[in-house]
């Protein structure tokens, strides 16, 4: 039932991010479930991905889309039972698809029995499982993350008449990792799921585990010590299991989370994503090359996780003020599109539903160094609904067909957990899996094609990268290399045709083979290699010495 | 005796009559030639004038500074001058042709010489014209340059330039005409030498001033309180 | 087409790399290594500060520099390898250099820059003098904004100057241009100005840069073309103008490039300017800054001497240019002492107009006419200095205005002498 855990599998993975609730509803209650997800694994496999990342599916009051967990050892009843999960896991593994689940270490829901006990009295044994204080003036140097909803990182608890610490919503009290009992309990939780067979965890909100006075309470050494300990235990008992860090930080601040290869296996590259969008709009590669130059080397066993869009807003925390203003003006003209410090939109609407731009962005995602993540629905160009609150606009039901509820559920439309997208451009009548499967030029077919090419070579996942700096700044060109295999990637970020001269003298004598059509391009000589490129066009060339 | 006189007279008259009878047709022919020549010359003049007007010769000579020169010499305009020149050359040619018809020995040789001389004279005139134009242009250029560079004796300089160029032009003219070549060479050498001497003296005199200023600047500078700003035009 | 011959293959390759831009900043250089660095710095920070989102390119047309000017220009590029922790740039900023000739030729330099701006489809093209050491980052915005945001086609600068600076502009170019062409453009010959993309295209298309007057004074020819073709012109206050280290010593060439070009432009534009009377204001942006007055240390005696020697020595030349009454007036004032000396505004205006007419008729060689004007200009400057020796800024403005009024009043006189077939 379990796939063989080979070390480093994550480096050549392509991850598909799914919310159980949004994917498909098998029991007709209007909410997606594991039974449905298991049925549609065929689709996931055909798409060409080899890993699934599930968003939280634990019992929860669902005030933060499941990130407020009320029981770590079970499945939310709306999504099915633990048995359903197990059977889903086994089908996924049978199809060669690995499963990564969400693990929220930093906090629980205020409905979690631990917190209920902790708040019940000052001398409860679980009192110091959470961070309590008589005043709300401790840790003043800590920023507030959810600026739009929270005033303070402290919340008043009327029951125990004191303040508790929360970095996120006030209904999400932070666990106290200075308490060994908490650490042991959380390891027990992880062990539980690893024993069931999951292949890895995405650890949510890791920089915030420990608080210390006089610091900003992020990325503290004590936090790193806890992670190292967890990693050691994972490596000992479940070798091959993967830990993925969610830490929205600058690359240099993120680097410590890889340690010497003894902390996380993977981490999200948050600052790159907005810069890809920015480079595209500026028609200038500078933001992209700049951030990648600032990205430090990571240990060979580690890997960056790249994404274009995910279940959260397109975060603009890791950009300068000038860049943020620019991004807001360009990508979120309507104020309703903005949330916290970000833009809550899906890929296709962000790119004006321009097929060429969608392809270019996916092309870069697949060819830059790292493991790509595809957010469910973006492979068919789904739209969003900015009039749903919070980030729910990008979490609408998956659009399977043009029929009843877009093929998501047989329930009455009114019963769905969220209204599906209905508008004539992005609605399920226009954008759905079924219709896209029927044509070979659909976005879905194209995605299958490019994923196939990506899987054809380990260079994309594990190769080195070297940027070429052609004088034409609208062209982003780089060479990926692994062993004897060399791949040249040339992207035109401009909406107009461009010509570019590439200095490829180092590869003199090689011929270029374009990887999509497998056509041969002229041999590289002493002169600059001259290419003309259509609007938003990109080339992947395999270099061959014949 | 009387008879002889009468006889001689009659004979002389007869001879004269014969001579006149002999010459009269030629004379008439000559007169006709001269008259027709005048007419042709006049037409040529008109043609030349309108041709010059058409080609805007006056503008050309204006630009070369010739108009101004002629104006100064109280001569008619350049177009008028050239067309008159055409008229006279043509008419004189016809007159000489007519005289030639008379068949007066000796004269014929001179006439043919005149026609041989004509092209040289034309060239000489052109040289003279351009020489004068150049003299006027360069002397003015020198004058302006000198004034704007704040030289004291600009007029002298300009005159020297003018004289030099005119002398040079005349020497060329005379050489072209082949008149008194030796004399002209000597005259030219004398004038040139004199001009050089004049220049040398002028430079010496001017240089004295310059040298004084230079030394003043070098030696007395620190005593000078007022620094000078140049007037900045832009 | 002009630009075909202006663009070498190498320059074209550089332009391909620059691609379409919003703003072109043009620099015409020749051995400017000493002063160009602060200028480039100001352009760069001006672009980053005021136009962070716009695509800006610096294009330098170089007339055979030997002192490393072009290398300094190339160094001002901001690309992916650019490291400057203090400044953040959103975009790539190309700074490219092209040698258009081995010897400087202002007209060709300008044409090269404009041809590049045209090819790159720049919405605004701003010219900056590499000698403007007093430049502030703000200048870029002041020059470009009216073109970029307010749809103007030409932005002329207004500088703050010392009294003894810009004498030619104040006494001749401004009043003459204003009275003849009817626009109150304070600096028709600015070393900094901005023009719109459509004016660039039109200017190149008309080939004015290839005509005599366009070659003579490329900068003033743009101003004149803009006003005669009814483009939208405005002015913008910049700041202190750095006195050109070269101009002061070469009055003759300055006179040719300014007054020469102005006079020369009148022939072909006669139908336009002959019907204009009076003058109209052009919109002006920004506010004037006061300048700390420095004592003018001009040797007035020397000016007078240059004037009176000029009048005396040039008598035969002036006689052919001026009317006899003007000439005798000039001879009269040339004889005055330094304290009584006065070259009245009206006489000055008449002098200029008679020069204009003689120039038109090519009474003598045109260049000689321009040169003959220099001693007279010195005399007029002397009067201006004397009049404003202790006057306030307001006083000075008043006098300038009254000089212009005299020029405007005497415009019929210009038309009269222009038509008079002497």
C-alpha cells in the first residue's frame, strides 16, 4: 500500500495542490470529500503530476479554512472518515502519487480540547500548553500578520481572565513550544500520520513557534532547534518522508530553515512568485534575475518549492513599497481584489485570461530550479470570485463539466459549500475539464504536454542554473545542467516580438533541439546565437553534441 | 597745260570715281554688316540679360560680394554689366568684320590679332572679377575677425589683405594678357615686399602692446584686485 | 530618410536591446568626462524617483570623445547585475552611447538622438547638456512631466541666472524671437528641453535638421518649428544654470548657432511670422527660485572699448547693413564716456531688425553680417549691466519686459525694411 520511500523523491516531483472540500463531492452533501477525491485520482494522474498536497482536512470549526484544527488525529466529518482517507491514500500510492498533508504546528483552534482545558483554570495541567500573559504588553516588537482583521497579537480570555498569544486570528491560540509536553504531543501527531503512510508534511507557519522578549519572535534559534529535533526523528523512523516549510520570508532569512540539510527538505520561495508576475508586466527580467541572484545556495538534498498561485492571496509581503504599489495598480485595480498585503486572485484572471501569458508563466514555473506546485483549477484556467469574503474567492468548486454544479456535486446548488463560478468567461459552462479534454489545443492538454516534458528530464528538478544576460532585457534566458544533460531556456517576457543574441560560445558545436516540437535548430558557432521570439514565447532547447 | 590739268583732274576724278565705284559696294556691305552686327549684338544682350535673370546671377554675385563691389564703384548691376559686355564684344567683332571687308591691308592683320586676343581678354576679365570679389570678401572677413578678437588695427589688416589680393589678381591679369611681364613681376615683388614690411612693422607695434600686457599679467597680477568675469552669452 | 544614415549597425543593435521606451534622455557629448558623472547621476536618480515605472533610456551621441566619456555613460546602466543598495530600481535602465562622428556636430548629434527616440517610439525625449553641473534629479520630472502627462510637445527651460549671465538670451534671442514669432519663450535656446514623440517624428520628417538653419542651430530650430507648426509649447522652471565653460570665449560660434539660426529661419517662415503682432504667454510650470546675487565683475570699460572700436573699425561693413540714421546714432553713442554711455532699447531693436533685413537680402556674406553684430551686442550688454547694476530682481524683470515691448512695437519697422529693396 505504501510507495517505496526513495530519498530525494521530492526533487523531481510535480505537486498538485488540492482542497478536499473543493475537489469533488461523492456523497451529495455539497461538500467535497475523500471518496470523491479518490475517484478523480485518474484525472490527477493523467495531468502528469506525481504528488498531491492536501489542505487541512482535520476536524475544525472552519473559521480559517481548516487551519484552526480542533483534533489532530481525525478527519473532518464533512470530508469522510479516517477510513476514507486511508483508502484514498492507498489508491494514490497505487497510481504513483505521493501525498503531502498539512500540519499546523504553531496553533490550534480555540475549540481544541487542549485549549478548552488550558483556559479552564490557571492551574490546569494543560495551562502552559499555550502562551498566557497577565498583560498584553509582552513581545511588543512582533508584527501583526492579519492586519485587516487583528489589532493585537494578544487576545483577552474572559474565562481565565488573562491574555493569550496568537500570531494569526484571535481564535487560533499559539501552542507553547517551550513546553516539552507540547513538543512530544506534536511529534506523536506527526508519527500517527506517517504511520498511516503519508509521504510528507507541509508545516504551516513555522517561523513563529517560539516567542522571546526583545525580538520580533520570528526565526528564533530555539525554533530551529525544535525543527532539527523533528527532522531527526522523521529521518530515524520514517526515512524518505519530506518536510516542507511554509515561511514567508526573504531568501536569506529562509536559508537557515534548510540548516545543513538537517532541517527542512523543502521551502516555498515566496519572493520569487510576485516578481515573476512583475517581470511579466514590466516586460523586464530584472526582478526575476535579481531575486534569484539574492537566493543563497542550499544543501544538495534540499529543494525550493515554486508556485504561481495557491489557496492564499498573492502575497506582497516580500516586495518593496514601490513594487507593491506597482503590483496593486497593475494586478488589483479593484480594491476588492486586495487582501492583507496581497492580491486574492487566481492565475487566469490575473493574466487577463491570456493563453500566451498563462503558458509563459507555467513554462517558467516548470523550468526554474525547484519543485513546481499547481493549484487545482489553474490547469484549466479557472476564474475567481472576488465578492466572496476572505480568500474563499479562489477556493470555489472544481469545474469538471458544463453540467449540474459543474460536475462537482449532485446536491442542490444552494447547498454547495461555496457558489461555483458562473460568469460567462470563467464559469463552469465555459471552463471545465470535460470540454478541455476533448481538444488537443486546450490549456489542459497543453499542461499535460509540458508536464510530460518536464518529467522527461531530471535536469529541471535537480540541475544547476546559470543565467545568460543578453543585452535585450525582455529576454530571460538560462541554462539548466545536470551531468551531461544541458537545457537552454529562453523566455520572451514582452508582449511584442523580440530578437535576441545569446552568448553561447561555451556550448560551441552543440545543436539545439526544441523540446516541444523536437525540431533541430542551427549549430552553435562563434557568433552570438541569434533568435527571434514571438510575443510571450518561450523555447526549451536540449543541447546535443553530435 | 590747261588741258593737261583738266586731263589729270579728269583722270583723277575718273580714278576716284572708279575707286569709289570700286569701294562703294564694300562700304555699303561694311555698313550693312555693322548695322546687322549691332542688331545681333543687341539681341544677344537681351538674351544674355534674360538668361542671367533666369539663372539668378545677381544672387550669385551678391553672395560673392561682387554686387557690393560694383555698387561701391558706382557701376551698374552685375547682370547689366555682363550683358553690356556681351553687347560690346559682339558689336566690336562685327565692326571689325565690316572693316575687314574693306580689304585695307595692314588692318586685317590687327583685326585677326584682335580675334585671337579676345579669349585671353575674357579670361583676364574673369580673373579680375573674381580677384576683386575675393579681395572684398577676405578683407571683410579679416576685418570682422580682427574686430571680434579685439585687435586694435583691424582696418589696417583688412586693407593689407585687400591690397595683397588685388595686386595678386592684377599680376595674374597682366600675365594672362602678356603685357609687360617683367615690369609687372618687379612691381608685384616691390608691393609684396612693402606689404610684408608693413605687416612686420604693424606686428612689431602691436606686439609691443601685447608684450607689455603679457608682462603685466605675469608680474603685476597679484596686485590686481578686480578679477574679470567674461560676459556669458548663454 | 535621415535616420537610415544616422544609425550604424552597432547602434541599431543597441537600440534593439533597449526596445520600446517611454522616455529617452539624450546627451550630446564631446570630451565631457569631467562633468558628466553628476549629470548622469542626477538623470538616474531623477528617473528612479519620478518615473520608476516608465521605461527610460539614456542615449548618448558622442562626437569623438577621447577622455572616456562614453565609458562613463555606459556605466550608468541599471541592469540585473547592477548593485546599489541605497537605490531601488524596478526596471532595467539602458544607458547607451554611439559615436556619430569623429568631430562634434551639434546638429548631427541632435538628429542621432531624435532618430533613436523616434525608433524607440519614445513618448517624450529630453535633452540634457553634459555640462549642466547644477542639474538636480528634479529637472527630469520638470521637463518631462508636461510632455508625458499634460500632452505638451515642447518644454523649454527657464533658468535662474546671475545678472551678467545669459546676456545674449536676455538682450537678443528672447526679445527677437518673442516679437517675431509671437511666443514668450524665455529660453528659445535652452541647453535642456523636452519634446514629444510626435514633434520628434515631425521634425525628422520635415528634414529641418538638414536645412541650413537647422544645421546652424539645431536647438533653436526645434523651438521655431514647434511654434510655427502650432505645437503645444510650455516652459518649466528648472533652477540655476551652470555657465558654459566654453561659450564665454567663443562668442562668434555662439552667435552663429543662435542669432544666425534665428535669422536664417525667417526666410522660409515669412508667411507665418509676418502676420503676427504682439505676443502671447505660454503656460509655465513651477515657480522661480531666487538666486543669491553675486557681484558682477565685468570690466565695463573693456566692453565699451570693444563696442566703440567695433563701430569705428567696422564702419564700411555696418554702412552696408544699417540704415544711415541708425549708423550715425551708433557712432554718436560710441563716442560717449563710460558714465554717459547708453545704447537705448529702441535703437537696439532697430539695429537688430535692420540686421535681420540685411541678412535676408544677403547684402554681404551672411556670416559676416552675424559677426558684425557682435561688437554691437557688447555695447547693448554694457547698457543692460549699467541699468541693472543695483536694481532689484523686479526692476530687472521690468526692464526686460520693456525691451520686449520695444521690439514688438517696432515689428512693423522690420516688415518695412524686410520688403524694402535697397
